[in-house]
């Protein structure tokens, strides 16, 4: 039975004349790709179908390309209605039937682009009036094909190429599409009007609308709490534009922020873990005061209490769940059925989705390896259950235990510390990384339901393993902090990142972090936000450059936060010694003494001592997983454990 406190999430809502069964929507995400005809693939249909079966009210597809180059019909990795209308319509009808069978509605996001963003912005100023009118017609033609394919509406992406026309600092035109606000937004108004003309006034057209650019002088992004002079679009201009757009026929606004010029590093467009909840709520609230059409927004809105309160107080009309629906497609139904504890949480890492897409790999989800692989066979329930032992309760160990138990095996998990989670239970202590703790809690609940025997505070010695005599042994003993030696390493001034973030070590007002990787920088930020003066020293030419690449948005925001909290960064340098006066470092061939109260060592991790070599021939099947095999990140650890445990 649904918790009445969140009942507002499941009340119907109307966009134009289209009624949606609840207030939850999936915003556009660039997860799926198209076939050679620019049409949706079977994999895409399965991906969206899984989210519809999970109970979401509205799905907005990832971007569909309107034009390729100067209005020419070209095929890209994105669905493209104009490339092959017959093929697009056929696949679209199959997709929309699958979605509608679940009582869910589906919009297509239409976006214009060609080449790099720099080329687009330059091209916007060079376009002739005829080319602009051709672009408007292309949007209308695309929308007509989308409508014929059974889709319920469209969303216009006003970023990317259209940023070049609507933003004053990019638009240098002197004709009817430049200068005053109404001229710069003329093309968007014409697109809406043209779609309404060919598709009918009742066909919903909404806008993905960046209400504030958060662009400061020098061309850099501004942080949430930063005082700055807006160089792009401010909310006052956005509100004035919204009135014009509604008059043109806009049926709703999907609110976002940021600017496309930063591409994948735009942390306002792809909010990382370092943001608080409800990223766009303040913008939605002011927009609601000037328009009568529905206002939608995603941006870390997965907290049902926050989402419900935002609906009740009229701050917005629909709640977006993008990455949370990658992590758990059944999130809406689980909320409705009072199963919120079973919702697998999104970490906000951007690693399984955005970073993989940027790297040219198949996008998925860090915590849900089944995401975007819905056509692959599900785990087979075993007919002959076996005894499984898992050594280590980090991400790899927990996932191996979960999958093994789901398949029907009898599972025992040994964890030498007080709690499951591995290094996650330490990272969750950092400011704004509470989702890591939520993931641990999710695993704890699932393993308990699956009746996995969990042995905490218990070292898995060979004799204990032999007493169980498992058929399958997973060794996932994790990693430990890499040790370094230097003169003074036994000083009371010396500590490590794990002890700092868990408050085992008191740190004085001035501290130096040796190591500029993710763990060192996040620990340094944790201290800096608690008013410590931080100096980060790294041997590489740049911080955050070692190991598995971070998602660009996360990397850039972490950099900017360190700068905002006045952390000093010294690269191409190494620690020589720790003395009573501070830390002696060497940079550019010269030694330098930095007066500090404490020295925090954070030079990465290495595999912890493992039982693999000792036990690999003792049992029928023995596998080494996660950091115990090689130091990886959460995505790699969970993904490998899921794959191996799913097939043995």
C-alpha cells in the first residue's frame, strides 16, 4: 500500500489536453543509439519499455537529430526522423505501442546540431534567413513524422545550436533574429508555431529550457553558492522569454540550467554528486509565478519527500527521474507499493552513463549493469543450488553475493570489518556523498531478504573456508592505501585520507594532501569545506589525471570547488620529508618547506593481501573480483561481479 505522504506523486496531470497517469517523468538522456536508418533499435525499445513497465508517467526520449549539416538530411548515432521517415515511423510505432501498453506516454526530444559547438555558434551568426527558415521547417517536418510514429508530443531542446541564437553574448546578428530578446527567441517561437500548424494545436510541444547559464567572466562555470555577474542568460531574461514562448504555443517547460558551450563538462546540465538535492527547484519556483503551463524538472529529485513537498507547495508540476531510472527502472512502482527501501540508489557519479558515452562505449549504469542491456538473457535460476562463499563485503563482494543468491545458491559472506561496503563506508563520510551509504544500505536489505549468511567482524581464514567446503569461492578482499616511506613518516603530523574523513585523526587548521587523485582531492575538499587551509601536492602535471578517468562534469566541478574553497594546488612535485616545521617538497628541481599542522597521505590504493593464490586450486570454482584483482572503480567492480556471478 502506498504511503499517503507521497500520494501527490501519483496524481494525474495534464499537458495541453494529454493526461498523464502520475507526476513522474524520465527526462531526455543520451543512452540509446539508432540504426543505420536513423530509426530506433530493438535495444532502444527494450530500454524504454523497461522504464514504462516500472510505472513512470511520461518518458522523454534522448535527442532526435533534426538536421545534420546546413539543413541536409544526414544520419548520426542519434535517431533522425528525416533520414528515413518510413523506417523511423515503423520502429517508432513498435516503440510507442510498447510504452502505451503500460499506460505511459512518450515524447520525443528534437534537437538541432551540426559539427562542434564552436562551429555551431559560428554558424548561427552566418546562417541566412532562408537557412533559418529551413531549420524551422525541418523541426516541423520532424515533428510530423514523430506524430505519425505514435509519439504523444515533442520537446524542443533549446540548448546546443539554438543557444547560439538565443543567448545575447553568442548572437551577433543584426537582422530580425538578433539583438532584442524577442528577436533572439524568434526562431524558437517560429518552431513551436510551425509544429502546431502541421501537427495540430492539441499536439503537446514543451521546451527543455536552460533558465540560467551560470557563466561567469572569463568563460568559466559558476558554482551554486558563488557570487558572480552572469555573462549568459539570467533568470530575469528567462522569465521574459517564457512569456513569449507560451504566447507562441509552448505547452510546458522542462527546466534545466547551464550552457552547452562546456559540452560534457557542464556540471549544471549533468549535476554530479557534489550538488545538493533539487538542483533546479529555485528556478522552477520563479517560473511558476509567470506561466500557467506545467513546469517540469529533474536534477537530483529522487528523494520522495523533497519531490512531494515541491509538488504540494506549487514549486513545480512534474518530477524528473533521469539517472535514478537508470539505476532502478521500477522506482515509481516501488514508491507506489511502499517498497522505497528496495529502490537501488543513483550515486550521481556520471560514470556508468555519461562518461561511458563520451568514451565511445555503451552507456549503462554504475550500480545497475543490466541498464541498456535489457535484451540480454536474465540470470538463470539454478536447478542444482551450490554452496557459495564470498570473501570481502565491498561492492564486488556484495554484488557477487546478491547475484548468486538471486540465482538460488546458498551464500555465505565474510567481512572482516564491522559493516559491509568496503571503501564505500568511508567515502560516504565525505560531504555530499551520502548516496554511497544508501547503496550499502540497499545491499544490506537485499542480502537479508535473500537469506545470505553475513559474517561481520570475521576474518576469512582458510580453515573457516574449508569447514564450509564451498563449490564456488569469490575472493573480493579489496584494496588498501598505498604506503610510502620518507624521512619523518612516523611523525604525529602524518595521517592518511581514510583516517581523516572518518574523524579518526584530528587535523589542524593547515594541512597538506600528498596525492591529487580522486580520494586525495575529495578528502581535501572535505577539510576545506570545514575551514581548513588545504594544499594539494601531486607528482603529475595535473590533479585528477591518474587512474580511471572521471566523468568530465564531476572532474570539473571538483576542480572548481577546490578553487572556491581556496585550496592551493602544486603539481609536478613530490614529498621529500616531514619535519617539525612542516612538509618539505621538491618542485621544478627546488626544495620548498611548507608550514603545516598535518600531512595527509592519499597516494591511491593497491590490492590488499589476498587468499587467491593459496586457495585457487582448493575448490571447484575460485574467482578473484574487484580491487582484489586490480584497483578499479565502483562501476568496474560491480559490473565484473555481476557478470561472473551471473554465469557460474
